[in-house]
């Protein structure tokens, strides 16, 4: 009896994974979203702190988020910079869009890691509940890694890690598609992440950096 239940569970889980893979594929190919929001930060004054966002962090030390100009910006002239250089092992800086949140959506952002002595990691958060509960796709230039991570109180669990050649001073794009329990993550146009996860089924989107990472962001967009 126990073996029968286990077999049925494995079959059901396999069917669910296939169904979610199909849903993610259709979302990526057909772009079924009717609404979108976008931020390119070009309407903000240089050296200003953009309004309309929530700023928060874990660990010690506040993040320094400021609009600045960058000749290499993908949509010139401005980018949003996170310039804090403080470091603790659990120090995460977050900038969050304060809205109702999304279940099925596509979100993307362009990023360029500038520096970091101990960390060089930036990411795109989604299904954000609070500063202790969210998903984030992390691009880590120091460790050549592209990861899907889930935040829980007092810990960050990376459930999928893939190798990726990420260099300081170069622009890349993180894109995430989410449909039901399915999550797909792209670095530029290459899908590196696909995962089934039943946590945090709805939430908002935001930007994320780790430790003393300094990074530029541009062209944050959500289709939903």
C-alpha cells in the first residue's frame, strides 16, 4: 500500500512538472500578458533617490540607492545604482515595487556589476512577501554562478545553481517567467533555470544585491 501511494505521488509530481514546463514555454513564446510596467530612471534627476519604491535590507548597514548617469546604459542616460560597500555575511540590500503582487508574469532587468571586494552578486526578486520571504534569481560574478534562491527567515536557500560567465563591467539581462508553481530564469536570452516550487505563490518584484556589491540597474519591466 505504501509503495502504491509513493508510485502515485511520483507520477502525479512528474505530470505536474511537465504541465508547468508547458505553461512556462507557452508564456515565454506567446507573451500572453495584457499589462506592463517599466522603469528606465531617465526621468529622475542625477544623484536623486527615486521615489515610489520601498527600501530595506537585512544585516547591518543601509543600502545606498541613487540615480546616476552611465554612458554605457542600455537606455541612456540614467541608471539606478546600488553603491553601499558595507559587508556582513547576511547583508542583503533590496528595492521593492510596492504593489499588489503577481502570480503569473514575466519580469526582467538589465544589470552591470561594478565592484565588490567580498561579494559580486546582484539579482531580480519576485513573489516578494517581506524581507525574509521571497524568491531571487542571483547573478554571481565572483563565482561564475546563476542561481534560483528562496529566502526564509534567517537563511537564503539556493535550490538551483548553474555555471555562467558573468564579468564585472558588462551589461546582462535577468528575466524570470513564473506560472503557477513553475519558475524559469534566463541570463540574456538563454534559459538556465527551470524549477517547480510551491512556496510564495504571489508577490511583488524588486532589485537585490549582496554584501558590498556595487551594481547598476536599468530597464526594470514587468508584464502581467
